[in-house]
């Protein structure tokens, strides 16, 4: 069973995905999570503390659902692992939709509010580093700087495609095709 | 001199870039533009009308500043034209920062509010088509579907990089390098 703190973070991700970061008030979060506002202040100090930890929570959750493998499945090749990690962010499931919406909202709100910028930059670096390592598995002879650049592009493209999908400008199946072709182009660019 | 309607649209772009779409109220827009709320309702019918026409206004403005050439400059090659069009969206000038912030906000708000989705999808298609034509100048033998895919990726990447830049996760100079390398990768993928 999830701890009380985890339940609050799950509720915060739901509220942000439904109404945006700017729609998140501590009173509503308490009501959504079925706890008192005092408990929220106890665990998170203030609204900024809630937002910071929600950012970490949704990053961790994305890492979980993009790295889960079926127990009985044959081991994935590095290329399959890379594709799976990126394409699992483009799925029409409740958790991916909620996670991507909340991530996009935290990103968009950081344009106006400097509070979250440092945490967001750190979470972005961690994500880029993970994708760079997967690219390194596909192209082991590539220099680190080339892998990092390709990872920055693939993750920034994923953010762009995801926001287009969620805002109704791009069908999901086509977003997945575009992402797969981008992986092709970057892997080709890294050479053998 | 700009018409009264244009002044209102300029003021709307400023307000959205400063406080977000959700911070735009007709009363504040009237005060920012130095006009009456009645004049705003006369020109735009309602707040949705303001948002729709602001979206068109910032798309047109982006097209202007990305296609302006110095009168005395030698004609650009197709590749230079393509790079210039995309890289001019990654400049630290007041108008580009304001335009990109407002565009990102309209995109982000469409995730929650369906009203703008159709206009946004149309503006996205127009932009993709322009970039596809520039790519066709660089690679005239490429099939239209390949050009369109590359244009969708380059413009979605630009949105992703631009939001990372504006939210403090990516230095501008590095965003420009990443964009230039993406153009290389896509042009290489299109072949000769």
C-alpha cells in the first residue's frame, strides 16, 4: 500500500494533469488526497515543496513505466531498449497521459515562475543522461559529447511531440512514427 | 502606424508572454492596450476571439521575423534559408522571447482547453508546410511525405528546445547548436 505521502503526490499529479499547475491549491489537494491541509504542510512545508516533490515523483514514475520489461520476455537489444524507453512516453494510457500532461505543465509554468527551474533542469539532465547511456549501448564507439547531443535532441523532440499530441495537433500513431524515424536519423548520424 | 486592432493584438501577446494565457482578462488587456473593454468586444466578440486572433497574429509575426532578409545581402542558398528560418526562432531578442513564450502558452493551454485546438492545429500545419517547402529546396528529389515528416520533426524539436530555453533548462547557444545538428541529420536522412 502506498504511504500517505505517496498518496498526496499521486493526488497532486492528478490535480496538475486535470487543471494545470496554476490550478493547484493546497486546499483542493487535501480534498483530492482525502487528508488534512496540516498533513500536507507537515510533509511538504508549502505549495512549492509540493510542486518540487511532484516533479520528482512524475520523473521517477516515467522512469518506471519506460523501463518495465515483461519477466518472461527475451532480453532486449540496446536498440530495442532505446526505442522502448522513448516510445513508451507516447502511449494512450491514463498514467502516461497524466504524467506527460503534468510534466508539460511543470515545464510551461517554469517559463513564468523561477521557483521550479533548478529542479526541472536537474530532472532534465538526469533524463538526458539515461537516454545518452542507451544510445551508447547502440553506438559504443561514439564520443560522449555526440551521445549527449543526440540524447538532448531526442528528449526535446519527445517533449515537443508529446505536447502536440496532448494539445490535439498530432495523432498519437503519427507521433510514434516521427519518433522512430528520429531515432533512425540520430543513430545514423552517430555512425557505426 | 498600427491600427487599433493591431495594437490590441500586440498588447495581448505582451500580456500572455508576461502572465500566461490564464492570466489574460479582457479588463487587463484593455488597460494594457489603452482602450475600452467595449472596443475589444467590438473587434473580437469575446475572450476566445482575442485568443484565436492572437494566435494568428503571433504566427504571422514569427513568419515575418524568420523570413526577413537584408536588402543588400546576396541571395541565400536553400540550405541557408532553411537554417535561418529555424534558428531565428532561437534568438534572445524581446520580440522572439515574447512570441515564443506566447506560442508555448497557447500550446500548453490547449492541453486543458479545447477551444483553441483547431486554430492551433491549423497554424501548426501551415508552419510545417513552410518548413517542408524549404527542405524541398535543399532536397528537390525527396518525396513529399519524407519532407513533411522531416518538417514535423524539426518544428516539434524547435518547440521542445524553445520551451527548455525559456524555462531555464538549456542555454540558448547550445539550443542553436542542437538545432543546427538536427538539420544536418534530417537533410542527410533525406539523401541527395
